[in-house]
């Protein structure tokens, strides 16, 4: 969070050099002045998203954040197909399905504790040991109690 002012300054400088003229010519500043509430809300939501991403990285690790982002993208595309009738090619659909399978496999490995074997991973605390989804972990624990396929 301490980098936010520096990041904001560089983004402002870059946009001033590259986009200021086009924004002025197209009346973008008038659009912002006409709807200050919407633009302020968008800025606040962007800050919230960045704050939550920072928290996820601190608690679960950067890899977990990337995996969650991949699943989110697949779900957004799936919602676009289901709700709005967006067209997705078979190759694209296969890619999104593969990303969901990868998410499942990643969570499976986290439940097994594969990332903590040897103890020298160098990742954040939580980058490899605990399950990504507590609901999945609870289901796995119930299955082990019943002597299911995980019991070896």
C-alpha cells in the first residue's frame, strides 16, 4: 500500500503524456464532471480490489491469487455465454475447461500438502499447505473419516 502514491504519480504522468490530448478532444473530462459519483465509485472499487488482492497475497500467496484470477476469468466467460449468448469457439471453451480442471488439481494438491514437503519452498505461509477452498477441504475430511478413496 505504501507504493500507491508513487504508482499513481507515474500513471498520471504516463496518461498525461500519452492520452491527455485525446481525452480533451473527445470531451472525456466533461463526462467525468457530469457523473462524479460514478467515477468516484469506480475509483473506490478499484482501490478495494487492489487492497483485497494485497490481502490475498499476504495470506495465501501470489500463486493462489493468480489461480483464483484464472478461475474468475473462466466463470465470467461462462456467465457471458449463459446469460448473454456470447459465442465461444471449441478451442476457447476447451481452454476455459482446462483452466477449471487445473484449479481443481491445484486445490487437490494443496489439500494433500504437496507444496510443504521438504519445508524449503520459500513461498508465503499458506502457499502450499492448506486447502484453497475450505468447503472442499471439509468434504475431503469427511470422505477420509468414512474410509473413502483418499485413505491409503
